[in-house]
């Protein structure tokens, strides 16, 4: 897709889909109910496919729309207005970055067995890196999950034995496979582990703030979990590098979707401010409310510009280590501020489930923690600024 008019038409189609199909299916009762959420997403995917808006991030050859990053920014923002939008278009994490991992590093057999069913929406997946203390969290080097290679005897093929404990693994409930990061010798390796493997156990779905995560957030135990050499994703020993490489585009995609979500919260608050009166004036006529609305527009505009700048650089094949960290910090904090102001403008209604605003705010809060906490990104940025002598 090259012409701006084509992108405008696609954006209009996605907008229509979100308004006509996704938003009407939102229901606070779906949140935290993995089965009902899966069923709603499956229904929406059929409609999205028929509308020609499915899988915007994937190459055309495997059934996607082949959009570049700048085009994706527009479409993901539109889809992100609804909790159900990105899953419906099959461009939501963890499946979205997992597809990227498989596209980049998968063997033909792995693509056939794992990537293509994911693309078709026949199954779900998860990505298992984080561990409870004292394991890997903000610092992946603290990884304690191990994978040990056991050579085969008498001509039998060798195998890997994985042992570890993971948590906050998004999408784990109902996932058909996990991409697991495990320590192998001095480095780490990614493994494709079927969740039906007898050594793989889902301990629980961790109750949390963001109820619309498809497949919840799982805690997982890997106990003498045996997989063959065919389960290694990419080169052994490259797991940390692969995990890092997936994070940059993943966090940018999150920014795109969440700008849409925060914009929707502010639209609802603005509508309320135009209707609701207090002391003989509309809320929209009160300067303190006006300031909250104006500041939110500034936050959203600045967020879009940061994301568009990253997208343009990525389309040009440039590294965006520095810029994507700045975008992640700013956008994750800005969308939170916007949602928080929306709650404030709505008063008591804002904290209820009568509007989607309170759920939007709950969903945006964790974004300041995952894909690198704000503090970590600030520390990395400052280190680079001082060591490279970057001018402000
Ligand atoms: C909603 C959600 C979904 C997630 N999904 C997944 C998933 O699918 N797969 C997966 O593997 N993981 C997932 N995670 C886990 C996520 O990657 C981790 O929460 C994150 O890496 C931080 O690790 P931690 O929670 O152990 O925090 P810790 O490492 O314990 O850090 C706690 C806090 O300490 C501060 N801090 C830590 N280190 C530093 C530092 N060097 N400098 C300054 N401050 C610091 C930060 O404020 C940080 O928030 C998810 C988390 C959430 C909340």
C-alpha cells in the first residue's frame, strides 16, 4: 500500500469496524473471563477478515496487509480505541511480537507448525521471560530458568531439559505454545514449548488491573520439561539479543494502540463536559476543566509525533534504540495522564464501569512497568547521553 488515499480508506474501514462491531461487544463481564473473551475475539476476526482489515502488520505473502511502520501507526491507533480492536485484527501482543520472532528466526518447519496457525488465528501463544524474585525481571541477566542439552544415546536424537518458574506471562491461559527464554551455558536461548508438554504447568491466572488481556497473565512452572533440538528458535545462545530485538517494535506498537485508547477516554470526558452543568455553567466553560482538556490534547499530539518519528526512522532502516526509549517513557506516562484527567472530568461516573474510562485507566497503568519500566529507560538514556556526549 503506497497511496495516502488507500491508507485513508483502510483507516476509515477500521474506524467503522471498531464503532460498529468491536465497541458494541465490549462488556465489563468479558474482562477476566478468558473463554468469553476468546469467543468474542473469534467472532470479530471473522468480520475483520471479510472487511479486509485483518493482520495489518504481517507481510502480504502470509496473509497480512503489509503495512510499513508509518501506516501501522494510523491503523493501530484506530484499532486501539477498543479493548477488542487489536486482538480482532490479530495484531495484539503477545501473538504479534511472537509472529515477528517466528518470521525472523523460525525454520520452515517451525513456521508451518507455529507461525501459520497463529497468523490464521487458530491458536494463541505466549512469551515467557519474566520470573519471580530472585529471577529475571527488569534485569534479564538474572535469568534462572535453565535448559540443559542431553546428548542422545545409541543414535537417538538429543534433547533439552528446561527447568524454571515464570510469571506475568500474558496470554498464557489457553495458549497452545510458549516461547520460553532459558539460560544455556553463558548465554540464553529461545525455545518453542507446547503447553501440552508434561513438563509444562500453568499454575494460575494472576488477577490484575487489565482485564481485557486475552489469555490473562499466567504463572508457569517448567519441571524437567523435555524438548527436542527442533524446539530451538534461532541460534542457541542468542536468546537475550532476540528478546531485546522484539521489544523495540513491540513497545512502539503498544504506544500506537494506547494513544487510541487514551484519545477515546478523553472524547468521552469532553462529551460529558459539554453536557454536565455545575453552578450554572457547563463543565466545558470552567477554566480548570478546560486546562485538563488542553493538556490532554498536548499530551496526545506530542505522543503521536514521537511515535511517528520512530516509525519514520524504522521504515528507513535506522536504529531507534534511543528514540523508542524516549517514546516509550513519554507515551506510557502521557496516556496515563490523559486517562486520569478523563476520570477526573467524569467525576463519580469516571470510576464506575458505566463508561469504559475506568477500565482504560486501569489498563494503561501497567504500561509504565512492562516493556521496560520508565526508570530503566531513563537510566539507559542518561547513560548513553553522558557516555556519547550527546547534546540536548
Ligand atoms: C501487564 C503485564 C504484562 C506482562 N507480560 C509479560 C509477558 O508476556 N512476558 C514476560 O516475560 N513478562 C511480562 N511481564 C513482566 C514485565 O516484563 C516485568 O514486570 C518487567 O520486566 C519488570 O520486572 P519486575 O516486575 O520483576 O520488576 P522489578 O525488576 O522487581 O522492578 C520493580 C521496580 O523497580 C524499579 N527498578 C527496577 N530496576 C531498576 C533500575 N535499574 N533503575 C531504576 N529503577 C529500577 C522500577 O520502578 C520497577 O518497576 C508483564 C508485566 C505486566 C505488568
